[in-house]
């Protein structure tokens, strides 16, 4: 059960230098997705949620209109979101994301929406009108693995159906293969199955930081004991050879198959 509360905020835009975007928009604090590898869980330390589990709380932001931010937004590259899913389950009732889209449609900006949810289809008309891009994240077709690591997200087959539908409606689609779990995520399999309706691929590696590093490694030790040593090499001994080789394999593959792509591998 997700604990929801409303909070007042002055501004929903935050400055960023991430991937050529000027601002990020996070309509919520926290996320019902509860993904075990979610880097956004650091926010718990700054928002009085230290004693709750990631995925168990969502603060719904409330603001006095975003009209005043018009000068900030017009013509800018904006990303929604980086530390929540704009279509997490709370959005169904509170519609923060929808309200923001409606306002941005009037103002005009270059928006990319990042999600793991097919709820994005609810807003397909607005997205089309404002010519926003939609980025759907997927890292495996193994639904058991996905359920274990992303307990409250949309099944992968439904995410892909949604992405196809968006593409069929003429919306620019991005498939973010993220996070890439070493020796588990098969990027070629995902591309092969989706290339007919994806305009661009993004690749992000599994970058384990505290405090979630331990729980992800424990998940691997318990569910994929055959990968123990390999994960220790990467995440305990910090040997980045795997990522170096994978990056080159991805670049080569995308070049051969003439795919638009961006790789963002980070190492803690
Ligand atoms: S859906 Fe995205 S923001 Fe939400 S918990 Fe999962 S990775 Fe984090």
C-alpha cells in the first residue's frame, strides 16, 4: 500500500545538464514502482522518508500554476522525469503529469517523457499535439526477473505494446535499455523485437550505489548464484572491463544496423 501525501512546492522544474536537457520535471517525490535498483531512492534522505521503504510512499506535489515559468520553458529541452516515474500508479488519481502536459502544450517546449508505464497512453492526444517524445524503459523479457526487480511496474509486454501504439500514432519513440544487468540483459534480443517501432535506443548500465547496492547484490546471490563471481568482479573489485567491451559491442551493433543511439554508462 503506497502512502500518499500532498506537499506544496514553488517550482516543478529543476536545472540539469543531463544529456543535453535544460530542465527536468518531477511531478512526484518518490515512486510506486519500487524498483530495487532505483537511483532516485537517495531522495528519501532529503524528504523525511528515511524510515520508509522505497516504493511505499509518494508525495504529490502541489504548485500555484506554472505560468510564471513560461520564460524558463519556451523552446527548451525538457525531461520528465529523472527521480520518479511520471506515470507511476498515483498519477491515475492525481493527474499531476497530465496537468503539466496540458500547460506545456500551451507554452511550447521540447519534451521527452520517460516512463515504465503504459498509462502514458491516456495522454496520447496531448503528447501528439505537443510533439513530445516518449522514452520507455525495459531491460529484460523475463517477466519473473522484472517482477522481482521492479515489483510495481507495468508488465514488459504492455510497455512494448504502448510504445508501438505511440509510434503508430506518429510519436517519436525511444527505448531505453535500462538498467543493463550484466549477463542478464540481452540488448540484441530487445532490439530485434522492437526495431520496427523504435526511433532511438538509449543504453544505461546498472550502476550500484549505496544504499541499494547491497539489496541488488543479494538479489543476484539468491536468484542467480551462477553470476556471483562475475558481479563481485564488477561491483566489489570494480573491474570495468565488462562495460568497456559491452559499450564497444553496442556501438558496433548500432553502426551495422544503422540505429540512432546514446550510451550512458556510469561507474561508482
Ligand atoms: S519506475 Fe523508475 S523512478 Fe520508479 S522506482 Fe522504478 S526506476 Fe525508480
